[in-house]
């Protein structure tokens, strides 16, 4: 395994899964928006799994999961905004 990939994978799991999307989940709970919470939960799950795709050197899977996480995070933001 390449050490450089491991570092990026851990950074993806921590930054996207815990900080960015965790903030969306907290905001959804604070405003009582169930749909926004589930979108954020789905985004966090996809981002978390994308970190593992880096571990296993699966670039196509990584790109798909990052796109899914981004779309779900946008969906959560839109539900909170409107």
C-alpha cells in the first residue's frame, strides 16, 4: 500500500465525514428537518466509504462516491434553505 494514499484517505474520512457533513447533520437536527438530516447522513456515509475506496485503490468508485456525497450534501442544504 502506498503511504501517500493512506494519508489522503484518512483526510477524506475526517474532513468530509466528520466536520463538513456533521455540521449539516447538526443544523438539520437543530431546525427539526428530518429530510435534511437523512440527506446529510447519506452524504456522510458516501464520503466515509469513499475514503475506503482510496485505501483499496479504486479511483472510479471514489469519484462516484464523492459525487453522490456532494449531491446529497447539496440536497440537505437546499432542504434547510427552503
